[in-house]
C-alpha cells in the first residue's frame, strides 16, 4: 500500500474545524457519563534502552443510539537518532 502524505491544506480541507469541535464535544460527553475506557499511557524501553515505545489505547461507547462503539490505539516510538 502506498503511503499517503497530507499537508496542512489537505488536512484542513478534509477535516473542517467545526466538525472536529462537534465530535470532540460528543466524545467528552460520553466520557463524562462513564461510557469510555481510557487507560493510562504505557511506555516500554526498547531492549537496548535507546528508544521508547508508547501505547495509548481507548474505547468509547457509540456517540448516539445509532452508532457502534469504537476502539483505537495510538502507538508511538521515540528514538533519539
């Protein structure tokens, strides 16, 4: 699969700020009513202790009665070089 690079203008065109605000608001409402699982971030040293692996999972009930729950994970590597 080819890698897709998006610049700032691409992101702004595909992800309008007002829609982002509405979705974040809805997500925070689900979180406030206890409909989210947001574990603490976990970080692991690489075997040579030269880099770090970060794992940030989360699950959210549907934002409305019609929507399905969602789950996602952000994985981040930090290597100084």
